[in-house]
């Protein structure tokens, strides 16, 4: 099990990759972000973006899936997240793009009241051309190692 | 059509509501955030949260859907978003919760290079008990009124 005490500030890791299909872009957007440049390949051609692009929230959701899969591989004692400090959708995500999640640990500190610790990290999703499409600084919580003195 | 020029700084609005079902929580989480407290009602009972809760990204996605529906009612000339400045998941969202989206316009400024303007707003999702479950400060882009001098 990976606990808060096992987190190393400054550590960087490549957590995984995912290829985004047109069908997945359309399914997410029709349910949660039905703007024509996310839901209609033809209408998207005449939009600002020149073609269909994924909802930014969809890119965040894909980042989360890669992140959870990495946590499961490491058996990390994840305990949720209070939120994110910033999120920038830097480039459009288009059908067929393969996104790779890179993460750097920026800071870690224990809770004063609960058996958990907070970890601030920078996550970047990079496409197959090496372009960063999403940059997030966020905080997650991990449980503390049970045998750690308070 | 509602263009950038029609945005009023300081304006507040109630944009809409949505009730979150257990089936929707499970479907989103199994695809994008498969942590047991989001995907398994039984396992969730023994978690930190004492029961099933929605993925924070799911709450953001529901906020986006309410927001897009409001934009469609107003015929707002939305042109995407560069990102969000902060996001805090303040309280768990549980099956059956009804979330209402409130928004306040904080700031608005035109692009120097493109026929769009930027709008910074604070969005809050409030549950049926009056608790704020999600608070986001973010930036969206709207097209400028076509007959506006540069």
C-alpha cells in the first residue's frame, strides 16, 4: 500500500496514456457539454476550432481515469480531493489523439486533525505531437500509514 | 443573440437545476473515476464518506450541462474556455441530491487580437439543503457583437 508517507516531493512520473475516439467525444459531449463544436462534426468544421474537439471536462475526466488506474497499480491509499488550484485547456483535443499524463509532486503536508495528508501536484496531458493540451495544479488526499505516530 | 457586449459585471443569475441519480453517479465513475466510494454503494459505506458520492469531475460535468442549457436559452455566442482559476469540491454529492447552479460575473475584458471577449465568473452548485457543494472561478469566451468597432 502506498500511503502519504511514501510520497516524495519533486518526484515526476508518466502515469499512462489514452487514445480518444470520435465516438467517445460525442457521447460525453451530448450528455454533459452539448455545444456544436463538441457534438456535431459537420457544424464543428465552421467553428472557431475548425473541427470536432473534446469537451475540456472530458479531457479532465480522461486524466482522472489514467490517474485512478495508476493509483490502483500502486495501491495508493487515495482519500479524495478538496479541489484544484488551476486548470488550463491549452490546445484542442481531437478525435484520434493519444494523451499521456505526466505528474510532478509539488508539495505535501499532513492534516492536523485527520489521519490523512495533502499532496499538491502538477498534471499535464500531452498529445502525440508533444503538445501540452491540459495543465492542472491540484490537491489530493492520501491516508497516513497506520503505524505512524500522530 | 447574446454577445460579449451584453455581459454585465456584477450580475448574478440562477442558471438551472439537476437531480443526480445513483445510476448516473455509477455510470460516470465506472468510466472515468473508478474509486470504490464512487462505484460501489456497499464498499462506499465503509469509506471516509460513509456512502456513495459522485466523482468531483461528474459534478463539474453536470455544472457544464446546466451552463450550456442556459447559454442555449439566451442564445449566447459561446466560444469555449481557456480554463478555470480554482475549483473546490466543498461537500459530497450523494444520490438523489438536487443541485442548482448560481453564477456571478466577476470581470470582463475584450481580446486584443481576436473578435472575442473574456468573462471571469464564480459558479456555485448548491444542494437541496442550501449547502454549496462546488465552487468554481473560471473564464469563458464569447464572440463580440459583429457591428462593434474594433
